[in-house]
């Protein structure tokens, strides 16, 4: 009997399902090149520049797009910064329009017309902050990191809680300059478990009959089910990102 493995039965399977659900896969080398070979770069700048100017015609231009990206990159590396980035994702940030002489709302994601956005993900995402860490998977919308996934071997006693501790404790301490951006994190073994990245009470009201488990002062929503339904969960992952605008996280 073949033993279950993290790489084959979890990570590779999730990659396949995400691609089937409409996400475009970018190999780690391509992602690093898009980041200018800079391990401290959290975004995919070419994609982010292109989508910012396309979604904000006349407001974001080649002349000010780097200023907009700088504002986004420099939110605080803590809960407040994570909330501020969420406000930006929801369209609550403004940029001064020189032509109209007034502030106008900035659009990072088109929540009304999904085809106007790019959905990409990668594996083995290395990031340098207080030291170098490697996230199993990072999901980007329009070049901005919005979700982080840690895959764990289903042979571990409580793989989802090990992944939870890795994100909520190790990553918050060692790579806060990355973790301040994702609004959603997921732990994947034979099930997909997900919640708000830096929220001390994760809320997933759309999850059918979630289990609530406490670990280190946090709650974590566990979506119960076998890996045979993870394709549905992968689609929900995309759906959850678009519920951000309805206040499901940090309401």
C-alpha cells in the first residue's frame, strides 16, 4: 500500500485543482524573476503595475504607479497594516487625481467583473525578512499576495494545527513584511482548512458546519471533508477572496 505523502497527495494535488479552478500557475523561478530577483519583494511588480493602470485609467499612470506600489508595500507589518491593506483591497484608499483636482478611490481588484483580474499562484515562495523563510504556496490577485497556503503530511497527528502554528507564530515573527498582506491562510492535508491570516478569531461564516479549535489563544475554522472535495474547496478559496468586500474578515 502506497504511503500518503505531502508532496504527491497534498501539494501536487492542490496545484492541479487550483489550475482547474482558473488560477494560473507561475513556477518559482518565473516568480523570482518577476520580483527582480529580490527576496524582499512581496509583489509581482510587472503584473501589479499593469493591472493598477488598467483598473484605474487616468488615475494610476506610469508617472505615479511606483508611488502607489510604495504606499502598499509600506503598510505596517502588524494587524493594523493587514487591516489597512484590506481597506485598499476593498477600494477604500484614494489617490489624488491631478486632472480633476480631487481624491479618487483606488481599485486594486475588480469585484464586479472577475475577468478583469489576474489570478496566479506559485510554490516554494522564498521571502527574506528577519531571516529567509519559504511558504509552500502563495496566491496573488493582480500581482498582490492575498493568500498563503501551508501543506502538511496527512500522516501527522494534527497537521492543520502544525501549519496554523507555522503561520500564526513563526511567520508573524520571522517574515512579518510578507504576512502583513495575505488576508487568508489555508492549511492543507487531506482537507483544506482556512481562516483570516492575522485575526485572533478566524471567521468563515460560509463554511458549512465548521469545527472550531483553539490553539495558542487563536481560533481556527476547520472545513471538514475528504480530499475528494478539495476541488470544491479550491473554488471556494477563490470565492472567499471576493467576499472580502462584504466584510467577512475584519468586519
